[in-house]
C-alpha cells in the first residue's frame, strides 16, 4: 500500500487526477484545503489536496507503513472521507467504499499486532509509542515527507512540539540515507535526536556570582511587559539569601508602572531587604554605590518595554549603560508567539548582550521555541520558570529534560 497526494483547484479535479494516474482501485483517505504560502501567496488561489492510497502489491511495505497507516485508517473513517465517497455516488465508488472498510479492518488487526510487539520492548519505548500516537492523531503541516516511517514520526513529533520544520529536517536528514537504513530503529533515532537537541540548547548557566562585598556583581533583568521579570528576581533573591547566605541588594528602575515599586518592596520586606528606587540612570549609579559595601550581589529590576517602542528601549538602554560590568538577562515568556520572540531578542540585542530566561513553562506544552531561539540567535540560556510560586518555581534550564519533552518522552528523571 502506498500513499500519494494530489493537488488541484477543486476536489473533483483532484479525484479525477487520482483515477487517471492510479486507477479506480485507489482510495481517497483525506481531503483538505490548502492556503497558498510564501512571498507571492496573494497571487495564487487556494487549492484542494487529496490524499490517495493505492496497492502496489508489496505487502512488506504495508507492514513498514503500519505506523502511519494507523492514523490514516482513522482519517479514512471520518465523515470527510464518507462525504467524498457519497459525492461519487455510482456503483464503482460504493464498491470502493466497501473495499476501504475491509482494508481498514485488516489494518486495525495489523496495528494491534504491531502495538503488542512494541509494548514488550520496555517502558521507554511504550511511552514513546503512546506519545507519538498522540502526535499522529493530529496531523501536522508537513514540509518534509520521509520514506522511512519512523523518521516521519519523529519529524511530526518535533514539529508538533513547535520545533521549526527546518531544524527538525536538519536533525533528521542526516539519518535519511541508505548506509543508515538498517540501523534506524527507535532507540538509535531517539539517541541521535536527543543528542542533537541537547547540543543545540548548549550549556545554560545561572547566576555564577561569588559573594563579593566591595565589588558586588550586578545583574539586570530586561524584557517585555508582564513576562515575569519581578517575580523571577524575587525567586532568585530568596534563593541567594536563604540557600546561599548572600547579602542581596535590590534596586528597581521601574518607576513607570503603578505599584511596581511596591511589588518588589513586598518581596524585599519578607526577606529583610531594603529596595532602592532609580527614577533616572544617575539614581541607579548612586544606589549601586550606596549598596556596594554591604551587598554581595545586586539585582536590578527594570520596566517592561515593548520591543517595538524605540523611544522606551533607548531610555532603558541609558539605565543599562550606566552600570559597569553589568550582566543582563532577557526575560521571555514561553507563551509568546515564536515570531514575536525573535523580534524581541533582536530589538533588545541593541541594548546589551544577554542570556535568556524563559518563563511560564507551566502555561504551555510546546517547548520548541527554546531550541528555535538557540538555533536562530545563538544566545545562551539561563533559567526557566514554571509557576507563580516564589521561590520554588525556577531552575536552570536542563537541556536533557527539554530534549525528552520535545521527543514526546516526558520529563527526564
Ligand atoms: N504561570 C506563571 N506565571 C508567572 C510565572 N512567572 C511570573 N508569572 C506571573 O506573571 C505575572 C507578571 O509577573 P511580573 O513578575 O509582575 O512580570 P514583569 O515582567 O515584572 O511585569 P512588568 O514589570 O509589568 O513588565 C504575575 O501574575 C506573575 O505571578 C511563571 O513562571 N508561570
Ligand atoms: Mg516588573
């Protein structure tokens, strides 16, 4: 059994193409409208893509196609497929529909046999299979079709988790060659993809400062509005004070938002820290000077700024520039659209070099942006936060854990 896609301006024209090329035995298993993409999309009309299955007589390939056949069989049983069969309401299409049903039943038996076999190969593989079958149930927009079904499943899983299709291809295309064909079992592919993802994420690091009164290390937190800058500072401050025994200096340069000063002061009060307030860059310089002999480390909060507001970014830049040897963190929410994240990284790069802190992992299942950002911008990562609880919901990004989740294999522990 083989699968082939046909595109035409209308569904009927696509089906006619299928009949001409594959004959009347071919089965329509999916119909979808496609929108033109790319630079000149507006000049092109929408089209219909019809997926057909046909028997080329090689039963061996049917078995290899089983992983994909499961989802296709499900699609074939949908009202869409029934509607297509109904449209061709002659005897021939009724015969095709009956044949389709018989083939679905036959595939179901084989799918069951295959999953029974897979389940015996251990916990990790069974977890992989169930996670991946979720990916198969909701088809992804594919930019790449692999002949090898396992590679296709891995590609779909990565793309489903928002890894950019071109990055997924970069990783998987290396495996798509004749020399490796015999090696391509699930363990081997998991290992290769895992290693590639871990390498892409690099070696994240947190605040590496040693206690240093007289010359405290300074860290500033910048980023768009509401991403969790102040909450992240509170989490880190609590850790530095309570677990590392450091004297922490807190200064806020956010005098823009109503109650921003009180927000940081509330955390400061709990930890017994007085918060400095900087209305202008010179105040920040003064406040650092005031704190330098009594603090081991100084954390600076800033006002959330839109990456599109050039004036506000220039103002923020003045605050950053006045602090010598400051290390900067850009705080990015994982709930932000990836294209916007790129714009944010780009705009804030004009102000300073920085490491990235990702927040709000608890509000999304898609961690692909982490890998995409590393690949696209080359920026180093630092912390990831996963909830509103101060101080618990923060840790340094763990590349292995992110890779496992992108592979649909859950958390690494
Ligand atoms: N779910 C979730 N919420 C978070 C996380 N981090 C922060 N928040 C929440 O996000 C909201 C905004 O947090 P803030 O720390 O005030 O964000 P900010 O970036 O300082 O905001 P501005 O100073 O106004 O730009 C608050 O309700 C936080 O509790 C996180 O990891 N997960
Ligand atoms: Mg804030």
